C-alpha cells in the first residue's frame, strides 16, 4: 500500500472529531434535560405554594376537601371559552367529552349521554336521550308533574333542592321547584331548550353555578305509554336517595384567573384535586411557545437520532372522564414530587416532560400541580449549535483529509526522488555518482538524504582510494622488490668477496623490512580497534605525560623547533595512557611530515568547557577546504606519492578512533595566521580552577 493511501486511511481518524462533538452535544443535552426538570419542578413548587395558601381556589366548598369519595357518579363539567347558545342543538359541544348511561338489560331501552360545561359562573348541560316512546307533559291530567321529565337535585344550606323540567311540546323549557326553595333562589333561572331528535330527544340547559351548592344529581323519568303509570329512571342518582347528591366537579373561575399568568411561561399547567379530578388545565400560549428557528429536516432527524435514548411510553390517554392519570401524579398525591418523560404523541421525534409536586394545606396533601413541557423547548436551543458543529466538523474533516492527501503526495514525491537518486547513485560501470541531491529540509527525509550523500561521498573516496591503492602499492612494493631482486641476482651471477656479500644481504634485508612495514600499516587499524576494546580507562594526569613524551619528541625530530605550552598545572582525565600516547605519536608524525626543516611545532594543553584541549600545530602548507571535514576518514592521505615512508591514509583515522573511545572528538583547521595547520583532540575532564 502506498504512503498516500496509508495516510488517507489515517485521515479516517479525523472522524473522531464529529464523534467527540456528538458526545459533547449529548452531554450538553443531558445538562439541559436536568435543567429543564429543575425548572419545571421550581415552577410547579411555586404554583403549589400559592395554591396551598388559598384552598378555596381548589375547593369552593371546603367540605369537599375533607369529604370521602362519592359513592355515586360525580358530574364533571369542562370549562369552555366559546359562547354556548342554548337551543337544543349540539353546536359548540363537539369537543366536550360526554358520559353515557343506559338502563339495565331486560328493561325498556333507555339511554342518555350527557355533557357538562362551565363558563362565566354558569353551568351548561346537554342531554341526548334515546327513547323510542316520548311522552310529553299533560297539564290536564294532574297538577303534579307527569310525562317524561328530568329532575335536578342540588344542595343548599344542608338541604336538598329539587327542580323538575318537563314540557308539553318541544321548545323552550323552564324548571320549577319540587318543594320549598332557599331564599334567593329562582327556579326560572334554570332554563333551556327541548328538541326532538331521531330515536329520542335532546335537552340543553343552563343554570347558575351558585344554585348547585357544589353538588349536582339528576335522573330522567321515563313514563312511556304503558298503563298503570309505571315508569323507570336513569341518572347518576336514585329517586329514593336521601343523602346529598354527588359533587359537581368543575374548574373555579378564581383558580383559572390565578393560573392564567403561568401560561406565558411556555408550559402546560394542570391542577388535580385529592381524588385525581382535573380542576384546572392551562395550556401554554402561542406567544410563550414562540417559533424556534427551523433547521434542515435531515440535520434535525440526524440530531434526534443521536440524542435518542430508547423508546418512551406515550402519556396516559385522555378518556374525557375528567380524571388525570400518570405515575408522577400518583407520586405527588402521595406527597412526593416526581418527574416523568413521555413520548410526545403529536411528534415521533419529540419528548414531553411532566413534573408533579403536591399541594399541601394544614399538613395534608389536598392536590397536585402538574407542569408539562415539550423537549423541543430546549432541543431547539441546540439544533442550531449541532448544525454548526456538524458543518464545522465536516469542513475540518474534508480539510484534514485534503491536507493529509497533499502532505502524503509531497512525502511520496520526496521519497520517490530520493529513491530514484539512490537507484542511480551507482552507475553501470561501478562508479559512484557525484550528483546525489543533498536536501536542506530539517526533517527525517532531509536528514536521510544527507546521510545518503555522506555515505556516497565516503564510498566514492574509498573507491578512489582503491583505484589509487594499486599505484601506491606498486610504487611502495616496486622499490623493495627491486632491491631484493638485484641483490639476489648479484649474489647469483658473481662471486663477490665477503665485503660485497654483506652489502647485498643488507640491501635484501632492508627490502624485506620495507615490505613488512607496508603489511603492518595495512593491518594497523584493525589491530588498534581490537586493542581498544581490551583496555579500561583509568585516572590520568595529562601534564606529566605530556612533559615526558615531549622530551622524546625533541630527540626524534631534531630538525624541527618543538615547543610545549601548558596552561595548567594538572589535567585529570579518565583515559588509557598508551592510547593517548599513540594518538600523540600519530599527530606529531603527521605534523613533522608537513613541517619544513627548521619549522615550528607546538604541543599545547589548555582547559575548555568541561574538557581538555590537546593541540598540535605546525607550520607548513594549509589544508584544502574540501578535506577539513574528511581528514580523519580512513584511506585519506594528502602526502605526495614520492614522500618517504609508507603512507596508506590510516594514521589520522586511528587518532579519531582513540578520541571516540575516550568519548571525545578531534578536528583539524588552518591557523588563523595562515602559516600552518592545527589539530585539536578534545578529551572530557574537569577544568582546572
């Protein structure tokens, strides 16, 4: 796989950027969820605190708060905003749930469906009666009510109040009392309209809420056309009941006014009483909900799928009975506030948070406040952030992939150039090319190209040395071989005297010694490396060592002017004395070789930065600039071929091996005065105080 494809695969790691962004969005969404729960709890607690101080808002009749649950069926009246026209028709009642009652099996088919509503202190009733035989009131039959009729029972002053509604023909109807009424009550204010309908009739009534006293019972009397005056009844009470009728459950107007300001908080607010009756329902206003900026539907769907935390259950269905259900409501009525999250039934991708807290009065729970809010209220805050994050992540991903692809292409091009240069470095004839590119880049590839170039330079120098080695060896070996050959020929062809024989033998021996020196010089480097590995450095003072070897050098090189300069009285180092002396011998021999007769050679010791500097400088020719960096490489020699002795270019290389063994270094440079050359060997040590 090419480097470009490898880096392209590596660029897939950039996918961690949108993943990390999504995790951050999830964490932020979790924090917003928690914040929403706390906010709804705080709102519900504030409403509960207000209602707990004013129990009459929940229970206009204080007795209902402490009364046991009704054994009968309470009438639940829904609050309405629209005007209800009492005309016997169902206009305006379409959205109000109703309750169906029917006669027991085996009796005459009688059924009714009733609906109740409240508005502006008035109670409205709509009854749809299924009766195949409607009998109207006959005033001439008796002074008492007769025919099919409706009886209403309320409660005032701890006494029941009964009203009857009957008519001799469809049309407007008014109630009249059955028995004495409490002062201030007018039965005529209970009025309505009776209309015929297919299979029965409808009866629509209105009456003041105050007339009910908080309780309401009713039953139909169905006479029919049967002889004997037998009749049957159907309603939420029985004609023979002597107890108070069931409670009328409705939303008090003062309670609705108190809760109206909370509709502007963007939450759906509900209040339930101790028996789970919903006595207030305040939806959030459109102005409070507002219209959040819509994001692109695909981004929103992707966002919701990321935040999905499993399928939630829908909220309890509204049966229209007026009772509220839910785990959070049950917990609040038990005295413990709770939250519950549902699936929004109107939107498959939204959630609905419901928070319920108890309403306490006089140490007991008298109801609960329920606050509901859509999860969209806070998810809309992060929609735009997520869309921007997604856009930035995709942009960063594309930019990173293109950047890596471009960088991989650049690396591939550089490595390809280096590969082609390395392939063409050695020509077919074995010669090393001099055109290898040396990169100036400060990275690994640039360093690799420079190492290749240095290696090829050394290889080229070595090849050049090998090509000239035969000439050097030929020159070096020809003379001793010629001496030996001529000496042997003279010994064979003549009968010299003892004196001449000794001369010939001496010449042959001298040739053999020269041959031995050549072979010794050729193997000297390998033997030195082996001897270095077998030595252990010890503490050594360079000052007495230099004084000792300097006296020896003065006797060895009498034709040169030698000088010793010591800038310190002591120079402790960890070194092998024999190797240090050997390195000095090589440097001194090299200096004497290039120093003219009568020239000056200076041996100097000076302290440096944590090291000692051993310098040998000599007068003579300068070093070529191109060889100053390679003078200590093997097989490098600047001596002319006609110079005396055996010179195979290994002397200064041995010096570098010794310096490297002592963890030092060596360098050669021309003197600043331009009169000669200076070679410095650096040995680690402690500078003198």
